C-alpha cells in the first residue's frame, strides 16, 4: 500500500509538472518573463497551493492506510489465537478421555472386589462378564486417548510453526506502521511549511486576482486553475472560449475565466 501511494503521488507530480510546463514554459513556474506581474504572482500562488493540496491529500489517506494495517494486525492475532484455542480444545478432550478411562478402571476394580465377596457361581460369572465388558471399554478408551495424543502433538507442531511465522509477520507490520507514522509526521511538517509558502505567495497577489483564483478553484475542482488559451481553446478543459474572453486574455491586466470550466485563462506571449 505504501509503494502504491508513493507511485500515485509521483504520477500526480509528473502530471503537474507537465501541466505547469505547458502553462508557463521555461522551468516549471519559474520562467515568468513576459507575463503580467499580477498573473505571474498568481501562477506562483497556484504552484504553492497545489503542492499544499497534495500534502493534504496524503495526510487524509494516512488514517485509511493505518486502519488497513491495524486490520491486518487484528487478523494475524485472531489467526494465531484460533490455532491456540484449537490445541486447547484437543487438550480438554484428552482430559475428558482420561477421566473416562479412570472411571472405567475404577469400575473394574469395584467388580473385582465384589467377586471376592460373592459365593454364588452365577453371580460370579455375571461379574466376570461385566469385568470383560469394562476391560474392552478400557481398551477402546486407551486407543482413543492415544489417537488424541497424536492429534495434540500434530497441533502443537503446527502451532509452533505458526507462532514463528506470526512473530515475523507482526514484526513486518510493526515496521510498516512505524514507517507510515514517520511519514505522517514528516508530511505534517512539510504541510506546515508549505502552508507558510502559500501565505507568502498569496500576500503578493492583488485581491481581485485572489478572488478570481478562489472562484476558479471552486469551479474547476482540479488543478491547474490558471491555464493559457491557445487556438481559441482553454488549456484546461480544451473547449472553445468566447471572443470576449479571448480579447480580455489578449490584453491582460485583469483576470478572465473560461466560459465552460471557470479556470482563469491568459494569453501566452
């Protein structure tokens, strides 16, 4: 998940560099020669603002990523606990079998004691049959107990292997969680710095341009919010702009927006 997030933001950054290069050729928002000073400052505001938005998006994703890791931790713990309970259940069954065995053996001892005291042959023979039946039952119980012990040995071996693997996976998950939290802390620090950069850039933008920029952001939803107009088409939505919009963009000096997407458009010298 971490590498997917990083890949997505690298892709976004590449797309943004492409858009800003088209919007302002030269060196990604640094080559503003030939543009109106207010427009150039607003473009610099856009650059700082978009970087801030990317950091905010990354921070919003972090709780989701951590929740996913927490679920994996819970699943790992549940899985190993299930194996432990399975072994405990087998051991409880063995104790029950052992209790049955002891009860059967006690019954045989009781019958043998009674035999000593009996004088009648038919009663003696009846007890002999009961003893034989009990001893047969003891044999069956002993076989069952042996099979149960084998099951316990197998389950114990499985649990030992599972616990070793569980420790390894838990260590990996703990490392991933620590990495995400470290990245989150760094992102918060970067966001604080970038917010300051946005405020600094905004201070150089006249109110009329700032209002136009905020309006373009609310309408377009997705960067870039300031684009060149070329061949009568908006560089953002690529739809044709009106002659009036094109004329204002040619002359410059004040913000003008695309009729369709609401982005600020300017004539690229």
